[in-house]
C-alpha cells in the first residue's frame, strides 16, 4: 500500500483528476489531502463533491486548510470577508451561489469533519500549515495554528542544513516526528515548482492556485507526480494570480 499525500487543490478539480490518473491510484493506496480544497478556480463546488464521493471509493484522510475554514464561515452566515474574497474566495462564493442549500449543508458537514492533523503509526505527521509549541501538536494552545501557521516552514528553511537532530541547537519543535508534510505556503506562485524538503519538513504546495501544478507525493519513496499547470485547465480565469 502506498501512502500518497496531495498538496493544496484550490478548486482545481480538473488537475486532480489528471493527477489521480497519472499516479494510477487504486483502492489499495492511502490518500492524505493537506487541505485548501477551495478558493482559486471556478470549480469549488464540483471539487468538494468529487472529494466527498472519493471517500466512498478510496482510503482518504482530509486535513483542514485555512481556506476551507474561511469558506465554511461564509456558508454559515454569508458574511463576506474582503480578505477572503481577494484571495480566491470570490470564485468559491460564485460557485456556491449557483447551487442549492441542500448541497451547502452537505458541504458544511464535510468541512466540519476535516481533521486538524493526522499522525500516522510510522510517526509521520500531516497537517496543512504548522504548529508552534516546542513539545509538539498535543501541546498546541491555538488550534488555528494547524491551518494558519507559517513559522514551521520558515524555521525549517532557515535552519543550517549541517545541524542534526542530536545537535543542541536543532529546534526542539522538529524533533518529535520522523517527517512532517505540509501545504499552505506555495513554493512558487509564478513558475512550476517541485515538492521541497527542509530539515524533516516536506512542503507539497506547488502553487496550484497560481501558475503551478498540483502535486502528489509517495511519502515512503518520495516519487511524485504533477498535473499540468493548473491554470491551463481554466483558460480565461485568473485563479489567485
């Protein structure tokens, strides 16, 4: 069984469908989605519909992203957040306004059931953004950090690559898990990018909301697959560019 982790989709359903085909995903694989299923391209409702259906066919874990929480808040009270609208929310709002309240309720259930993090038996941790507590996720004071924090990736990329976990200067925050897989912070917004490792943290957000591709990574072998640049599936749309 492969464990395959998928970066931020941002409503790029057409890219996800291509990616599942490229990786030849089957029911024997485990899929871990790192969040941000909406906000970007025009097929927000269709993307969530697809993911809900996919869970009936495949072994899926869905992590909560910050954009999923922003969308959920709007679906609950239709109070428009200007920041959300500027960063992909307008396309998501327009997508939902074309459908009915019954579908909204089904999607609200999907958003409510997302997981803030997933710690596998092999001590690999999966979450959207990061965590701030030196002792690890169980000691995090604010659950919003799991889908909003950027300091974990900032720390990992700033770390001297010569440091080992045994070094007293190695950040304690990174010592608790064999590997950590995140999205949230695009590696590039303007060009095609590969998944990137810093310390023991893997960033799988390759800019699908912008000019990049959607990425799927085999966590054991580090083989990865990428869609075509997601914007090419949506001619005439801006995404978050």
